[in-house]
């Protein structure tokens, strides 16, 4: 049985549909990412899966337990790190660990053992007596992760765990996540950082309460398999963009840094017409290059299709 099963899960706030008939499974030991911009419905979904918010309709099981029938059973079995880490600012590092250990019903000896583990894992040895509010972002984040796994849950929910944390700490954090996953822990994580998505075994792209696409990064990039993307570098990118956009072989164009990306229509590989058009306009360009679509390209494309379909 998958670690998490979700069927037609829906949540309304009044007349507003925050999560709209979402369905997916998360396999045991998988790192499953929920990717989407602010307001997409990521936190609302995670809170329903953690037994913190009642679904309006649909079903979900976590570790085989129905989230609506037994939310307390779910809470005991999972680790949850909320979007704003729920640490106590005025407690020291070790007091937070002891407090959360007590909350999970661990006895003294187990708390002591787990405290040593968390201090080691989070790189907080020597900072046991530091007030949590005085810790830098990366340390607080790792302490929050440590407190969420004190009871050694087999399923872990992380809601934008790296928000507002510096890049080095983000990388260290993902090493910890990879390690947990290697030990068999199932990790469900939300993010709006596209680079973090590369750590996920599978991803759901969420937009306006719906799952717009789901698969591994490689599978998601397959939506571009028949469309070649050409990178064009020229001194007048905006003029080139307008000129190339009108060509019959071109599906769309978009600025990419100081260059442009030109999506050719499905099946077309010939860049001859692009060169001809630029030559006609007297716009010199460097030799064209075919480029691999990025996850950002995928995300933009999926969102554009969703918007077109719903308007
Ligand atoms: N308690 C609530 N009452 C009313 N609207 C809410 C509530 N919680 C979330 N929403 C709305 O639901 C939508 C999805 O929110 P959320 O799940 O937090 O998105 P995300 O985590 O992807 O940024 C947003 O438009 C948000 O304003
Ligand atoms: Mg959120």
C-alpha cells in the first residue's frame, strides 16, 4: 500500500475552492514534491493530509489511516514541519527538543538519545543553551526538522521548509532530506523553488487548486519532446523576438536572460527560416543552439495551458 493515497480531495473556504479534486499516491520511501506559486493550495492540501484541516470532500489515507476518520492517529505517525516553523522562540535549543519529545510521548531516556541525534544532525552541538530566537535561519530550520522527527516517523510532511533560508543552508537541508529518504522515510515536501524540485523523485505541479501535471522531472520535460527550443543571441533581442514570433514555424518566443528562446512548432527542427528573417531585418545573431527545456519552461507551459483551458 502506498504511504499516502489521495482521491478527489477538495477543500472550500466559503465559496472559494482552495483545493479542487486532487488525486495522487506517494510511494513508500519516495521524496514527493508539491510545486506551485503562492496561493496554489499546497499548504491547504498538506494540512488536510496531516489531520489538521477537515476535507470538504474526497478521501486521503496516510500510513493506511483515513485522515478524516482518525486525524489523531495520523498525527501520531507523521512528522510535520509547518510553513512557519513552530519552534518556541524563548526556549533554548535543548528545551525545544525536550518539549517536543514530551509532546510525542517519548520517555526521558529516549528523549536524551534523540536530543543527541538532533544536535548532531542539525550541527547544533555547543549551542544547546542558545535561545532559539537567536539562531540564524539555517540552524532554526534544521532544529525544526529535528523536532519534527524526534519520534522517528516514517512519513514526513514539510511545508516550504526552505523559505527565507540562505542557499548554503538550503543545500545542507536537502542533504538531510536525501539521507532520511535513503533510510526509508517517505517525504512529502512543498516548495516554490524550481531548483529544489530536482531532488524530488516525483513532482506534482499545482496551480489554482488543481494538479496541472505529475511525474518525474524527466517525465514532465517530455511535454516538450516534440518541440525544439532554440536559443537566439542577438544585440536587439526585443526586435528579434517580435520578428520571430510571427514566423509560421514558430510556436512562441520568450526572453531568456539576455537571449531569447524560440519554441518551434511540433516536429520542426529547421532553423533556416529564423536565420533568413533575422538577415532580412539586418539583425546579426550568434549561431543558434538547441537547448534543453528547464523545469521552469515546463511550469510556465503547464500554467499557460491551464489558464487557457479555464478561460
Ligand atoms: N483559512 C482560510 N480561509 C480562507 N481562505 C484560505 C484559508 N486558508 C487558505 N486560504 C486560501 O486558499 C488558497 C490556497 O492557500 P494555500 O493552501 O495556503 O496556498 P499555498 O500554500 O500554495 O501558497 C489561497 O487563496 C488562500 O488565500
Ligand atoms: Mg503555503
